[in-house]
C-alpha cells in the first residue's frame, strides 16, 4: 500500500509537471502568434495611413493648383485688358490687385505635419510589437517553445538622407534652403 501511494504521488507530480510545461507551451505559443498577428495588422495600418496621407496631400495640392490657375487667369486677363488701353499710370495704380488666399497652402502644411506625426506614431507601434515578439522568442522559458520560430522582419520607412546619416554616424546638413540661390557672377 505504501509503495502504491508513492507511485501515485510520483505519477501525480509528473502529471502536474507535464501539465505546467504544456501550459507554458500554450501560453508562449499564443503570445508569439498574437504578436505576429498584431505585427501584420499594424503593417496594414501603416500602409493605410501612408496612403491616406499621400492622397490627402495630393488632393489638397490639386485644389491649390486650381486656385493658382484661377489667379493666373485673373492676372493675365487684367494684363490683356490693359494692352488695348492707353496704359496711363492712373489706370495701373487704381487697378485691383487680386488677393491671394493662402489658406489652402497653410492647410497643406498642416496635413503634411499631421500625416508625418501619425505615420511616425504607427511605425513606433510596429517597432514595439517587434520588440515584444523578440522578447517572447528569445527569453527563457518561452524561448524553449517558440525560439525557433521566424523573426519578424521590420522595415522602417525613412528617407535616404536619414539612412545615410545612420550609416555614416553624421548629419551635418543643417541648411534649410529657404532662400533663393543667388546667381553666380562670371568674372571676365
């Protein structure tokens, strides 16, 4: 009877141990799968965010082009109307100068800034998901169960200037190029 009790106790302990190991496996596997699914979903969110931003910029810029075209037509119309007149100075001074509405261009600047901020935020979420996934894959005890699964490939969308600065460790280009370039004089 004592030997039977020992055997039952040992088998119960082994059973509990195996159930705990199985529970850890299920937990690690579910965590890895959940993070992989979130990663793929977040990539779709980033694509959608970039698409929306680019379309909004494009459509707003088209409105601005239409406004510029209308302004050009007004100025050309005024110039052609003057062409047939005597061109007196009094006529030129009293002629109405069309007002340029900069609201669309200011809206375009805001759209670009907000779009970049939102896009950056979504890329940071994606990077965080990859970080969490890497932890599940590489940290004990979950690495015993899911360590061999494929690493998530993270591609941060960035500019060539930023990539060059990261590769070289330098970014010395601080010129905002806000002033028109001066014509170069040629010495004779």
